[in-house]
C-alpha cells in the first residue's frame, strides 16, 4: 500500500489570484487553484506520476491560468461536475487549446452543458463509469439534487493512495450539502444520496474536495448529517 506522502504544508486553502496548493495522492499529484474573485470556484488538476497524463476537474474560469498550469503536458480529459454556469466558463477555451482532451459530464446535465458552452460532451457518464488518470481510475458517483446530473469522482485505489479522496463538486461541503434553492424535494434527494452514496460507502478518513472553499473529511461531517436534514439545507 502506498502512503499519501502529503506535504505538511498542504491546507487546501486557496484564493483567486493566490498560489496553488499541491498534494501528493500516491501515484497522483493534485494541484488545486481558485478562480474568479466573485465566485471563488475550485479547479483541480490531477497528474499521474507514472504516465504524466492530466485530468482537469471543472474548467470554471480564467482559462489562461488553467492553461498555464497544464503547460505542454498531455491533458487527457476535462470533467465538469455539474451544469451550473460558474463551473464551466473556461471549458471552451481549454478544449480549443487541447482538442484531444475528452470532455466528460454526467448524462442528465450534458445537454445543458453543451447548450451553455458550445462544447460537445464526448463522454456522458453515470454509475459504474470511471475516468482514467494515467494508471489510476476515478470512479463516477452520481449524486443528484444540486442538479440532476451532478457527479462526484472517487479515487479509492490502494495502489494509488492509502486514503480515499473524493471530488464532490457542489454536492457536499464542510458544514453541509449543496444549495437546492428552496426546493424541498431536491434537498431530500440530495441529502439522501449524499448519506447513502458517500457517507454510507466511504470511511471517515476520506478526504473530500468541493467546488468552492476548503476541503474536508467525512468523519468530521458524519455526526452532523441528522442536523443538516432537520434544518433543511
């Protein structure tokens, strides 16, 4: 089993215009940046240490910064976690610069992403699918509620990392689930799916990386699930 070898300096705290945060996840290296001072979206670049392949999670904004991070390395895929406009504003520019990168999104959100960006979603994914990052796989976990086609991405490979790592988009944050904009049915769906598909599947030591703000661990949030359900957001 490979240890994460995470730098002691990693906190996951990034801000638009600020420095990137870098973390070692076994075979993968994670680079986290925040873009757009108004929305402060997180973008995550994953690189395989064995093959050099790169996958970008959420080309949210500031394409020039994202393209600088990628450089001349092979970008194999761009994953959009959900259809909301603030998570894919740089998608067209990144795709134009890396035409061989496969555009990936959850099936129920794919049409909206295409309409909003003018970029074709070449892989429409769902439960049981994976996104390859060199010699590692990210498992796709659909979590509906924030949007119908929101997806999370799970790195849970003992050969890659001793600890599971989960990219949650806007479905889960430290302190609660994502916004459902006053829709009670959508909130119930989201909290149910977060509880069963994420907390019900993964151990407390799982790190998660949301679409905005700081990272978290499932074990720190698990005691508050019923509190979130009762408050309704």
